[in-house]
């Protein structure tokens, strides 16, 4: 049996369960492909983060990086748990507002926020805007001055520290589209400009060194570097931030090859290093913010598929096709991300075959998993691809005009549909017919 599945995940019929709900029943009720989440697991992870901060007696905020999975119900779950959220677009901001999420507990990220999005953030009372570049700093200064509206900001910096991760999801290095470069002096200039802006309240510094990080060294290095810079700013610029936001990127276990630390171990190390460094440099302790996204939702979610066609190439490979693929999980094609799958009707059955799981999309690269061991299978069986809770639904597309799957939350043996499955009618809802030549607009 897959090492990520325990006896507690199986019911009396040996079926895989999510939040105490039978996955075969979920597939029958809601159809496949289907994203399913154990929301109790998300709540437990949030509680574990809170415990680490409170044990260390450090002021803090947990800000869920909602790009990992954004939906009305997810923002409502975050609100129930009493945490902040960060958004990276007007669409995510709008969704949070529709969810009734407290907008003053929202922070707004992005490297190219539009004038309309910044105006929307000011109109909505977003709690903090993470300023990414000089153009945005000037735009926000002009907007807030014209409106005479005091606005809380943090500056995002590129600290020149690169985490050991995939090049597409490494963001802290100097050569990055994100943030004010620290080493060239851009960050110093940004602090001065923010201080001079009459309606901007600069409360903190933000950085994010990457995603799916398995080692503590990068976080310790960033703490040491930032606090040294803060001490310098205190002397030279008369500025010392109230908040140090170290982002997220805490690695999670996708396959048996991954051996990540617990996300809370990263936070514990960050806090201890911050306490030690502020004491060593004789500067004030800071409020610490983290932005977990993947680490809150990835392992709490899975995707259910129904098996269809198979293709056996003697001596080479056996393909099994599912009723989804790159349209609902682009990460294997985009990042060469690895996943593992189990047979939902009995994950504990012994392996009898090695297969490669292919999607239904018209691309040779539409492969979910290569060389997966499985028991004997037949068309119509339900397969569960594990740990797909982050960047599955949020990166889903309508490629080949396939509707996006539904999303279901499960907890305490009950399920709730939180995102409806798209219909074929939804696919053409925004389409407009071709005008005839006689009616065409000039």
C-alpha cells in the first residue's frame, strides 16, 4: 500500500476515504474527474502553524497564499480559522470579497498590478498592498494622494538568495521579475520613496525565495540577511520595519522520493533564527508573517479519475488513460512534477502491473504519472491521484474545450459541493457569433 495511505484512510470495505467519505461514493455522486479535499486536514495544519508561533511567544500572521487554491468556500474556511489571505489578482480579490472574507485581513501581491486592480484594492479596504516595483510605488503614491487615503504597504524585495528548487518556482534570486533588488540598492531607494509618500504607511518587508523547499538553510540565510539590512536602515534611513514577511514555499511530500521537513519545522527554525539575530544585533524583535499555500492544501486534496482505454506496447510500456489530464493538472507537463496514484476500491491490494497514466488531451505530453505500480485494473475503475490540492484547480484550463471539474469538501464523514462542474454550455457562454460580411463592423 502507498506509504501516504494508512489504515485510517480506508473504510470497512477497504475503499479509500477522504475526510471519512468513501471516494467511490464521491465519484458516483459527483462524477469524475473530481477534486476532493479533506478540510479537517487543512484546519489541523493551520492549528499546527499557530501552535509554533504561540510556543515561541512571537507576534505573527498566517496569510494563506490563495493562488494555490482559490474558491469562495476556501476563503470562508480561512476566515473561520482566523487567518489572513493573500491575493495576486483582481479576480482573487473579487472572489474573497464574494466569500465575505474580511478585506482588512487581505494582502495584495503581484508584479504588475493594474491601475484598475489597485483602485479596486483601495475601494475594497484591502489591509496591505505588497509593492513590487518603482512603477507601482509611483502609481500607488499618486492614487492615495489624490484620494487622500492612508494605505498600509510592504515592500517586496529580491534578496539575492535562491532556494534549491525548480527554476520556474525560484523567486528570491537577483535575476527575478519579482521585487526590489537588495544588492544593487534598489530596496534602499524604495524605502526612501515610500517614506516620502504622504499616504503610504510602510510597515514591513516581504520576500519569497521559492516553492517546494526542503532545506532550512535558505530561510536561515534570509533571516540573517534581512535583519542585518534592517539594522543598517535603522541607522541610515531612520526606518526599522514592524513586520518581516518571509513568504512560504515549505515543501510537501508528493511521492515516496520526497523527504520534506514538516512545514512547522521551517517556521520554528525561522522564529529561533530571528530571535537570535535580533538579540545579536541589538535591534527590536519583529512580527513574523508567513504565506503558506501549497503546505496548507496540497496533501489535503486528491483528484479522482475514471479509467478508460489502455494501450500495451509489448516490451516497452503499458498506458492507462483517465478521463482528465493536463486540463485539470498541468504541473507534470509544466514542471515535470511527480505524483502517485492508488486504486480507490482497495489501495492495499498488491501491485500486479506497472503503467503510465495518460490524460485524454490531444498532446503527447499529457501524462500524469510515469511508471506507476498498480493492482489489476479494468475500465470504469476509480483512480485517486494523491496530493493534488495545490495548483490543480487553480491552474485548470478548458483546453480541447473540456469542462473543468467540480470541487468537493469532505469532513467528518460528510461531503459538500463547493465548486460546480462546468457544463458544455459554460464553454460557449462568452462566445459571440461571427458577423456576416454585410453586418461586419468597419
